[in-house]
């Protein structure tokens, strides 16, 4: 069974930086696209960033130039480096991945990690 576990969230002042991580575990034979989403209170979950297994990246316009997604395939870990944080970045950040496990490819989600940016 494949699991994704996020860590690294916390409280930071506006203008500060934070890095969140997502570690995959289980019977994994291949990890394809990995992505970060976020959900603020009373708002829908929104796309933040995505990275392919080849390293191609895509960002939401709201975070472009401030956030960087990366992955370490040897550690099956995906990172989201967040700089110049704003209060509107406050949300629960979720990791998502397309991963091939025992039963073939599937889409998996982590449990989320809270990021709070104070003004």
C-alpha cells in the first residue's frame, strides 16, 4: 500500500520562508508526477505546483517566482520551498502523486500539513 506523508508546516511571519516535504512509502515501483495543492479555510482546494518524473515543473500564477518544487527520487521525497510568504498563502498543504504500486498506477494524497503566515 502506498502512503504519502507531509511534514514541515508551521507558523512563519510574512516575508519568511518555509519548506514542506512529502515522503512516499510502500510497495512502489515508479513515481510519475508529484504535485502540491492547498486548501484555505472555506475555500476549495487549489493547485500550487507540479513536477514530472523528468523534472519539468509547473506553478500556479499566485506562487510563481516565490515557490520551488523539487524531488529527490533516491529518497522518494518531494519538496516545496516557499519564499516571500504572504498571509494569503495560509492553508493546509497537500501532497499528491501518481504512483505505481502493486496494483498498478493510482493517484494518492497525503494527510496535509498546516502552513500559517502571520501578517
